[in-house]
C-alpha cells in the first residue's frame, strides 16, 4: 500500500529541490501518494494567509509531511509558516543528524552526531514586549516588586519559559532516540551556571531522566564550552539535547562541521505528526537557476522513510548520496567550490538529483 505524505514544496529553491527529492524517492521503489500543498508568500496573495487551513488539514490527515523552505519576509507582519506549523501540531522535537560524508568539502571527516532541539519553549516562545508598552511596564513593576532587580525603563523584554514537562519530554525523546538508534551517549547542553532557574531546571530534569536509561552515558556541558568542544573534537559528541535557542545556534554550527546547510537534513516531531525539512532557507539569491544543492532535502526524505518504516530505502538513499559525493564528478556548485575553490565542473540541481536517483535505483 502506498504511504500518504503531504508535500509542501515551499518557494525560492523549494520547488527545484522538491522535484529532485521526489525523483530520488521514486527510485527506491517505495510507493508514496504525494498530497501537494502550496504555502507561503504567493499563497498569501491569493488566499489571504500563507498557511491555509487546507494545508493543516492535509498534514493532520496524513500525519507525515516533507517541506521545502518558505520565505519569511522581514518586517511585513507575515507569520512564519515554519513556526506556525510547529505550533499547530506541537512538533516539540527538532532532530538534526550531522554525519560526515566523503567529499562533503568540510574540514572534518569523522563527525557523526545528532542534535535534538526543544522546539516550543524558551526565548522562542514568542512572548515579547516592545519598549514603552504597557506589557513591558507591568513586567518591570512585577520584577521590582518581587525584589528581583530593576530593568532599565527603555528596555524591550522577551520571556524565557522553560517547563519541567517540556524539558522532560525532550530529554526523554533524546534518550529514546539514542536507545532506538544504537547511540551510546546523551549530552545535555545548558547555561545553568548563569541562568540558574531556567537552565538549572532543564539540567536537573535531564539528570533525573538520565537515571531511567542506565545503559546510556549522560553528561552535561555549558553551551559556550560545547561550541568550542564541537569545533575542536566533534568526535567526543553523540546525541546532544538542547533548549530551543541553543539548539538553533548549535545545529547550524554542526551543519558547518559536515559541509554546510546544503547537506543538513532535519525533522520536527510531535506526538501525532512529523514534518521533515532541510535546515536551510529558500535561498532567493539562487532560486530558479538550477544550481541549488538538493542533498539536505533528499536526506530529509531518507529520515522520513525511516519514520515510515522503510529503513532499507532510507539506507539506500544515504549510500547513494555518499557515492555521488565521494566520486566528486556530479556535484553542485557549493560542494564543487568547497572541494576545488572554483565552481568549474559543477552540475545543476536536476543532474545531481538524477545521478543520486540512478545510484539508488542500482542499489534497490
Ligand atoms: P538561506 O539558507 O536561504 O541562504 C543562506 C545562503 O546559503 C545563501 O547564500 C544561499 O544561496 C545558500 N544556500 C542555502 N541553501 C542552499 C542550497 N540548498 N544549495 C546551495 N546553496 C544554498 O538563508 P537566508 O538567506 O537567511 O534565508 C532566506 C529565506 O529563507 C528567509 O526568508 C528565511 O526566513 C527563510 N528560511 C526558511 C526556512 C525554512 O523554511 N525552513 C529556514 C531558514 C530560513
């Protein structure tokens, strides 16, 4: 029976990399009924919202979606489609594996780690007050009345809520992921030496949850030291679990360890829905030119196939990507430049996708 999957191609380079991804998935032989749903700026013009109810209904119905990047114009009052999707389905776990590939053009060849980022709380909860507003003034008064210090009157304020329940479910997710995927260590990343209440709560919750998984090693590191450690010795890390803001920043750092955003897949997982997507944005500077690297989208599809119970097909996609990158002959411009310092000899999005699809077909 065919799997039902919602495909949101996105905009910018989204439609091009989605086409390449579909060709590669088709080559695995796994049957998928794609429910294609448009979202984003063009949809906003036609339907008055960048994320119409029909998109949400489709994801609710299929339970599994893969999406291309969607542009979020700065300062337009335009709601971020990504944030709205994460909120609508309470997609609390953002999972981003970072695995070195031969020929990925990076400085390392032995990175194999997984970022598990909490997706719903922290400074990204969206609770913000502009300078000079009643909300900001009320918080200043509350802080002062509680004897917790004073805030300069010309301040804007963001709140950082971190809950026991939110921390527990993300840390449990990280340990369950480690257990299911044969990983041996989980590192909780925090700044509890300074933020003793919020990050302290995250750390203590992580320590408590870790006791339920005695076969998996647990350690805790401060976020700044973690960044240095990742750059110096990425091989020391296995699964990292982080609150939202640190997770966002550290996952881009880790993408840089394995060849950059064009190669970094990701997923956003909730109790009932999962949405897979590349880590990068819509790259308007190269959109429509057949030069974008579709690897992150293709590897996101491999994560999706794992999620659908199609592990063999997922493995074949990863092997095929490794083969094509290692051969170094049919690679996109970003990879070519990392390898040789020049764009000469690069192939386009379509040709690269076709090369990976051909390798997948041979393996399947
Ligand atoms: P970006 O990731 O789109 O681009 C950053 C740089 O990386 C650009 O030079 C771009 O050409 C290059 N790049 C990105 N993906 C690439 C690929 N697959 N192959 C080759 N080169 C690639 O980040 P930027 O410019 O900050 O964001 C552009 C738009 O995307 C913004 O509106 C932003 O809000 C949106 N965005 C959407 C995301 C999503 O839908 N998940 C995630 C991040 C940003």
